[in-house]
């Protein structure tokens, strides 16, 4: 919790009728309005109090991406998983435009022909960080028919935490093609099939951002998010991170490599699709 938020909450609780919390925030005009209307007869004061408390409970405060023990790969994995599913409000705001693709093409119709895809990146900000790997599995009538897996040269050095997390090194990337040539290949690979990803807003945010940067035609593929499906059809799981679900189903795949994560995502998709079909019988 941030100190200023706590001060704001205290001012709202003990002086909300007189708009003290608005004066603390520097919104003098609104503070004066509250002062002369006694918190808009109490209604506005109650709403403000609830809003501040809710914001404090949900607010994703500053995250230090470096775990305390940099030599502990489990700590790095756990830390990264936490960030991946609760990445900060600042990153969400920066990528808001890119997420329009995720929202506009989101589908709940579970299909038999689709492409599961996953990205590895240099960070969480789709406007600043780079894609370093794209993995994808193409399914027709629920049968695997093709694979796509390419490393991408980001034209910059990787941070140590990314190397430890993914196992991808600068040496592995130095002779690889760049996103300028890889992304068109990926777009050609996916055809017009539905795209499936776990926490798809993150992956599609990067795809949309790079399409815009390269001035390519925007894709119109429908997308399905297995994070949403897992929450609905696997409610008993302690959480719905990809790593947790992989352990729950005892899947023998690695973590934080694009193609490996695609196999796990496909298992979750098929599991949830079967659950839905059973419920509809």
C-alpha cells in the first residue's frame, strides 16, 4: 500500500463529509463542493470510501522484477508467473491500445480447427520490450498438422533474469532473423484460424503492437483465452497459471519456452472443451 493512499483513506473516513480527501489529492474544486454539501449528503462520501478501499486491495503496487535470490531459478519462475498474471497497471495502460485486438476478436465458440501460440519476450511492456520466440501448433479437426517455432533476434542484449528464466541466450539469438521477417511468416502460418493462448491479452498485445510498428495488415483471427476457460471449467485449481495447471495435470513439458507452453495450453483447451461438451449433454 502506498503511504499517500492510506492518508487519503484516513481523510475520507474521518473527514469525508467535508471533502478532506479531495483536498489531499489536490482537487480543490471538488473538495469545496463536498465541503458545502456534506459529501453530497453522505452518498458521495460512502462511494469514495469504498472506492479507495477497493483500490488499495486490488492496486498492483510497484513490482521489483528481480527476486531476492537471483541464483534460485524457482524463485525466478514463481516471481515471473506472478508478474505475468498480475502485471502492473502501468504496463496495462501502455498496452491498452494493443489489447483492442484481443477484445475485438475474442470468441467463446470452442472450435476444432485452430492455432495454439505462445511468445517469449524480453519483458512485459508490449511497446518497449521485444519478442524473442514465437511457438505455434496448428490443429485441424483437433489433430496436430503443423508446427511453427522460431527464435527472434531482438537486436539488443538480454537481461540476466530473462536468460535464467527461459534458457534463451544472446548466442542463440545473434544469427536469427528479426521480427521484420518472422512476423509475416507467423501471420502466413496462422491463416484465418482461431488463435488460442493462455492469458491471450499479453501475447496478442505484443502481436498487435508489432503489426502496427511494421505497418502490416492487421489480422482478424478470432481468439480464445484458455485462462478464461480454466477459471470456468477447472475451478478446483488453486490458481490458473499455466505452470500450476501443468503440475495439476502432471504434464511432462518444460516452462517458459514457446512451443512447450503451446502443448500445455492445448491440453488445457481440449480438457475444457470436453468439460463443456459433457455439461451440454
